[in-house]
C-alpha cells in the first residue's frame, strides 16, 4: 500500500451506490486510514432501482434499498459528509475544497458523482422527476387512483413509472419522441413486445410525438393535440455530473474518462458508476445500471489500494414491467440468433464473426429468464464458438452447451 495512505485520507465524492460500495469495500479489504464519503443527499448510500418500483408502490422503504445506514458508517469509521458539497479539486496539491471553504487533503480521490435527471426548460409544480429517494416519495404521494398522468420519455424510468402508476389505478399516457420504446438500448423485437404489453395494460402509448408545452392541467403536443392531465413525470435521461472533474483538468467526454483500471487522466484520482466513461468493446461508453455501479465501486476501491487488475466485468441490466422481466448481459452485435421460450418469451443471442457469444437479451414472465441469462454470461466468459442452430433450439439446454 502507498505510504501516503497512512497520512492522508481516501476521499469519495458521491455517496450513491458506486461511492457507497467503494467505501464499504475499502474497509472490507483492510484499509484502516481516514475515509471520507461526501454526498449531496442527506441519506446513507442506497440503490436506485427500487425508486421506480417498490418505493413508488409503497412496498419498499429507504432502509430496504440502503447499502448501509448511518450507524453502520459510524461503526466502520467512514466519515459521511452531507449538505456540504465539494466546490473544487486541486489535483496538483492533492486537496479539495468543500462549499463551506474547508480544505481536505487526500491520498486518493474517487469521483462517483453520478448524474442528475435531465430537465425540461419549463419548471412548474405539476412536473416531477425521478432520480432520488425524496423525488420518489413526492411522486408516490401524487399517484392516487384516478390521477391523470402523462409520462414524458419511453426509456426504462418512464416505462417503470407507467407500469407502477397503472397498478396504483392511475390513467397513464406515455409520450416517446422516437419510433419505438427504449430504442437506444433494446432490439426492435423487444421494443415491440414492450409496446404491446403496456398498451394491453391500458397505457396510452404515443410514439413519434414532440412536446410543445406544459400547462397546469394539460400537455400540449407539437401537432396541436391537448392532453388533459393532473401530473407530468419526465424521464428523458440522465445528465452526468462531470463539472467538478472538468474544472480540475481531468479528461472528460460523455463522462469522466478512465483507463482499464478506472484511473482518470490525473494521478491518484479515479472514477466509477454512472459518471464513469470507460472502454467496452473498444468504444468509450457509460453504463447507467445497478450492476455497473456495484462492480465499478468495488473495483475502484481495489485500484485505490494498489491492486493492479483491469476492470473486465460483463455489463448487464434488468427491468421489471408488470409481471414480465427483461434481462440483458454483454454487448449487442449484428449477428443475432433467436430462441422462442415458453409462454411467448424470447431469448436473443449476439455473436461475433467467430460465433462466440458476446451478449444476450431475455424477455419472459416473472424472473424465469434469469437462469438462462446467467448461463449466457458464463458462455460469454468461456469464449467458446457456438452453433447457431443449437442456440435457436429451445430443446437444447444452455447448460449442455456450457459443458461443451
């Protein structure tokens, strides 16, 4: 371990999932020095997926989605600073300044600053967003039976809010500017399945529409249509919080750029989570997923402790839509093989030119596709060439292919 770690603190800026996991991992791995976790929210680190599901439904609370509570942080000697954000970083002097003017020296600095919900230019009382726990509570209080809700954005946040709101008895209209749902990350066949599912559940889904303005009791579309509503939820993506890194001179693209070990372009500064832009399949990208926050938080902690291991976790995500589940692993490639699953489910395999599995996408009722996706991840790791006909045949088990 670097001798500097004995004298100065390790500091984590961002007390969300990635930052919280990094702090816990540092203690688990034996780091006993000063450890400071700085967050914008007053809460201890928590996971975000329940915000659009269990928390909105009233079946989960903050304790149920927290990585740990304030008592546990104190027991571990993790100093949690809330309500006093970092105003600037001075890499040359290995220090950062808090909003109240205090300077803190660091031996290693992890930027897990996450992001914020992209907002419409127009701000008003009946427009809500969903990125934080407190925003989820505000939205839950407004979702009453009979509420006329307009959801702006057909990505996963918008779709999950729509599904939850329908379950709570709201009348839901969902507006998507593109030609299909979640078109940026899903193949067309799954987008179409999502569309059929939501419309079958009573959601008025409108594609290829543009928002003109929002009134107190209606949404106006660019084509002149007026949609009466009580509430608008906007889910049009996330804006990564890169400003602090950019001002400190770190290389920034669509996020804070890192090398294979999650090190930024400046010595002793690292990045992880939603704000981290890393190379995957040769291209820089960010991953706004639970899985990425968990894996990168752990890995960044190990790198801060001097472990020289490249980050190579297989990406993936999931989404619950009514009683259906969507799960993906790996990356999408042009060569696709389809397998029909029982009950109208579907499993898509993505292969490279050598017929090695690179990614998979599963769509089925409940959690029934989870086992297949786990097997696909193991097939990706093995790098074994696979037979297309065998992949397409639902009678041939993936476990058998894994055994060769």
